[in-house]
C-alpha cells in the first residue's frame, strides 16, 4: 500500500488555506466556487491541492469540497 502525503499551509493574515496531496507536479486550477480552487495534475487529473480564500468564515467548506470531488482526508482542520 502506498502512503499518501499531505501538507497543510494556512496564512492567518490572508485567511488562506491550502492543502497539498502527494508530490508536486504541473497542474491546472479550476475555481469550483468563489474563492475555492482545485488544482489537478495536467497529465493524470489527480487532485494535487485545494485552496480556500476566507477559510475562517466558512470552515465547513473543506469537507464539502472533498465530498464534491470524492476524496477523503484523514484529519479534521480547525482554525
């Protein structure tokens, strides 16, 4: 079984959350909703990161986006 790595970055001043999945690669980004971007590997389509502007105002949005893209995340994020 291959272990998946995750990296979480949060900028408190900008209220910006980014969660990275696996190793970096060349990606393209799609805005799923206002201020919410999903970056996917250009070759495989695999989700590589989720970026959320204004995370503190809508902390439940991360779970909602994961459900939309059919992904699981092993941790709960609270800011």
